[in-house]
C-alpha cells in the first residue's frame, strides 16, 4: 500500500508565503505557481505518486529532497533523479507518470494541478519559456549521465558531487541525505562501489566527509576528472 503525505495547514500570519526562496530566486514560475497549489508534508520513504499514475499534477520542493525511481522487470531499482529545494518535478510528456516519486527525507512540497499550470503557461509566454528551460536542464542532466558511460566509479561520483554543489549553491560543503544505495542506483553502481569511490576521493585529498556532509576540497580537480564530459558549472 502506498504511503501518501498529508496536507500541511495553511501558513500562519507570521509565515512568508510564497516562501522566501521563490521570491529571492527571481523565478517567476515558482512565485506564480505556488499560490495555485497546496503544501503537503511527506515523511522519509513516503510515495507522492507511483509509476503509471495519472500525471494530473506537478510538484515543487519547498524543503527536503525527492527521488524518482523505476523498478525493472528484473527487480532492480533505478533512481532517475533527485529533486532539491526549488526544483519542479512530475511534469510529464505523456498522461501518465513515467517514474515513482518518493521522499528521501522529511519533505515539504507544493502540489499544483497540471491544468492550472498549463493555463498559466498559455497566458504567459515568460512562464512557458521558464518551463521549457527547466525541461532542457533535466534533459541535459540525463545526457551528462549517459555521457559518463564507462567512466570509473570515482569519476561518476565526482560528477554527482559537482552537480549537487552547483544546484544547492551553498558553497563547497553539501549535505547528502540520500543513502549510498540511492547514489549507486542513480549512477549505476553498487552501494559498496560508491563507498569505495568516496574513500578514493577522500584519500586523494579531493573531498572531506563528516557524517552526511561532504566538503569538496578541490572542485577544479574533481571537474578535471571527467574531462569534457561535464557541463561548465556556473
């Protein structure tokens, strides 16, 4: 049985809404979409929607992290992506969700009707352009992973950490709430291989780890590991 999140009560009088992140980012889509939806809370492991469900809503992560996954016929799990605070997910090209979406940690997300979002995009060209840019970024990330191909485990992990650092924009120290298994299922590695890759990067002086936090000591060297496979980080 799927475990769905519960609706969070409306913000009190002292809570900024839309959240400050949407206002500070200058992202018109977020600022305009959030009031159209409702905030929901999801516990770790909760399922927001399952593969094959009707894709009648999109989501925006307010806090926490979401993973999208597929289970193959052989029973193996593939993590398709991680969605962090400020990210949209659930926007599909078809009427059905291509993957399941699950909360990795305690997560708050805004659920917005797809029909409302479509209507907003039709009436506002800037919104439509921002949504297209978002889809292109997701496509580029998938292409990056594909381009890694037969890269070493350390190279794949370096890509993952650099991409995460670029997305969170929080300096060189980043939190990793996802498990080694999550990371492995995203990069096509076993959890044991992911652990060894962390050790390799740490012994090479490229990263430092403490609990679930990783500090990228030499991002330039990490990027150089992947040569021209990596997109330029902003």
